């Protein structure tokens, strides 16, 4: 077109032939109904991260009610998990872009040892941390597809994903799909410590090497370390066998609790620290020194020796009769931890002053008769603690030995004192159920269904660290003479 006059100017002959061919092609396409005009490229759908970020950014947080605020927090946490997954994928991509070549060929990690330096400089990380992140990313993205997918969907955060990766690190590749099938589903709905316990148990059941051999090798790494802190403080930690660690902690806990009283201003964590210090140094005066030294000083408040009496409490180990008798090396189960070697389980069992006998069916599942008593008998309380292992409130990891035994459905509301209607609750969450607006409902196989004041629902299952399951048993009423009268005191 001539821009000056607004009329078409015909090109020369060579160009005219080309124009004729183009016009002919357009007319032919129109006649056949199949125009050969390039279609506009489809607009790609926005990435789920972008969609979720836009939804959250569009919310006015100041106008949300309590339920809406919880939903916002859940959505923001999911977005954070998805972004972590993108970082993980990018770290893995960088390992692909920096393969080990030349003198580095055949490196165990498969990528250049200099890659961590680049990531360290770009992200202001220590080089050791950058190398760990690269290793985790490469392992999860290449060996644990279910874990990577759960992270990409926002169900798992990085800490839970790496906990699963750590537990599976020395499993043969052919076992990893079965391991993920046991460890990944629902992992985003429990605490990181719960994920670690579940992954540890799955690893134990699937590992081709016997537990006693793995424990013997790992036991060689026992150590004590000192970590300086600010303001004149420091940490001392010990790495040792799980059985010894649990015995130490529960002894310290029992001694610290024995020092509590109306005249004691220190809180329990402070008492634990003081007990450990005085046990190791043999120092201290008054009640603190009395916590564990040979020349215990009697308490000035009550005249007794603080710490006298049982000093090991709350350590429970479950093992089969064959293992206890030395006829089998089937691992035992340490409450709050999981599988331990048979020899360690027998050592712990030898410390017990009494045993809780458990009858089992042909599948090794425990069977217990229930009691129609308002206050659960001691043997039934021990069954509940053996099943639950810890507080049953969503996310709580407090050990069952320090918890109340609570009726899920209250006694006054018709709830019976039977295994399936009892649960372990710590003081804080027992109060939350009674006075904080939380409600609970018993489900099958010891499952507890919780409803928050906002209406959100959560489910907790009995701790699965152990090998012996405690199923819901048929209710067998106690003799009528065992029924408490109407004036019986409340259970707690």
C-alpha cells in the first residue's frame, strides 16, 4: 500500500508472481474450509504456586474470622512448602548442570565438588550447608519420587521430606518404593518427630541387614559434644544407645519432679538441668545436691531425701515372650522410639520390678478385657499408655507416662471405661478438651477424631512405633460389685 495516497501499488513481475501464489493459496484454503492461518499459541495455565500466591495476596487478613485465619495459615504453609519444592528442584538441576568430569569422574555424589561453592556464594550459605542441600535435592529428586511429588503439591515441607530421605539413605534402591509407600502417605498431617518415628520403623522392617548388626556399627559413633552459646551459656549433648538415653532422661525427669513443691521456685526444665549438673559434678547444696549424690542431704522442707524412691520411671519396652526368654532375636519396641535390638530390650526388661502381661491372638495383636469402672484400674491405664505412647492431642509428643488417662467420651455423657474410649492427654491438652472448646470422638482401632473451636477437624492414631498393635476389644463388664457408687470421685 502506498502510504502517501492510500492505494495499492502493484509490485514488479517477480513479486507479482509470489503475490498471486499467496492469494491462490488463501482462496484454496477458504474453499476447502481448512484455513492454513497459524493459530494463536495457547496461553499456558499459571503454575499452582502462582495461583495460590495470588489467592493469598488477595485476602485482607484483617477481615478474617478465626476459621478463616486458620485456613489462611494452612494455605500459606502449603505455598511455603511448594516454594521449597521449587528450590529443591532447582538445586537438583544445578547438580545436573555441574556433572563430575575429568579428574572428578566417578565421584560418589555424581556432580562436581565445586558446585557447592557456587551455591554457597549465591545464597550466602556455608559451603557445608550448600553441599548438604545439593545432596538432599539430588537424592530426593532421583530416588524418592513420591516424596518429591508430595513436596511439590505442598503436602510436605522440606524438614519432613529430608527426614524421610535420611531414614532411607542406606536402603537398597529396589526397596525404596515400598519404603515410600509406608512413610509418605499422611506424613504432612503429623509432626516432624512423628514422620521420623514412622520412617525409622519402616526402615527397620524393610532393611535387609539385621538390627543388631546395624546397632553394633552405629554404637561406635557414641560421643559427647560441647556447643558454646551466648550470655555465658553452653549446651552439652550425648550420643548413645536409645535404651541408655531414655533411661538417663527418665531418671533425670523423675529426680527433677521429686524436687518440685510449694517452696520450689524453679520450673521443671531448670530442675532437670540442675539435676544433671549435680549428678555429674557432685556439687550443689540442699535439695539440688540431694538429687543424686551419694551423700544426699535431706530436704529442709519435709525432711526426706529428694530423689529417694524410684529414680527410673516411664521407660516401657515391649517384647515377645520368646525374645524375653532368649529364644528369639526379634527386636523389642522402646516406647517413644521404636525398634531396638533384642539384647537391649532384654536388658531393659531385666530392670522391671513388675510386668504387664498381654495376651495375644494368632496375629500377635493384644487382646484386653475392658472394665465398667468410672476410674480405670491400673492395668487398663498401662494398656492405654502402651497403646498411645504419648499425648493424643494433634501434634503433641509428650510421653504417655506424664499424661492423664482421659475418657474420650466423658463418663457423665455415657462414655465407658474401656480401651477404645480412653486416651492419654497431657495437662495442657486435657484442659483444652475440658475448657478450651476442643471436642473429641473415639473412632475404630484407637483413632481419635478431634474438632477445634473453629470447626476444623483433625485425626490422631495410636502411636505406631511398636510392632504390637492393641486393637479395640469386646467390652466385658466387671462384676456388679466393682461398679462405683454415685458418689465416686472423678477420675482426674
